[in-house]
C-alpha cells in the first residue's frame, strides 16, 4: 500500500496515511477527526546525471537518459 500525504481543510494538520489504492475515501484527520481532508501532491527527488552543470538532465535507473519520473525507483 502506498503512503499518501493529506491536509485537513478544517484544522490545517498535515499527515501521512497508508491507503489502499482501491480505497477512494479520504482518511480522518489525526488531529481533529474531520473527514474533510485532501490528498497532497508529493515531490519527487532524482539524481542529476552530470552532478554539477544543473542542466536538468536526469539519469534513469537503467542507465538511459531523460527524466525517469516519479515511481521509477532506483534513484539515489
């Protein structure tokens, strides 16, 4: 099960929750108990292939070029 980050619209609390992919219900806020929560978009972290030029070129786990994208795995 993936971990998703949520924000409560009632109290503003941000929390993480293990959620089944098939579950479409928003989880209850851990702080106030409200079910008025929204799923946040999490940032991806990759590894620059050249390490210093900052040209935005990312290395993929298979050694190819281009952006590997979130969930591709193998980034360090």
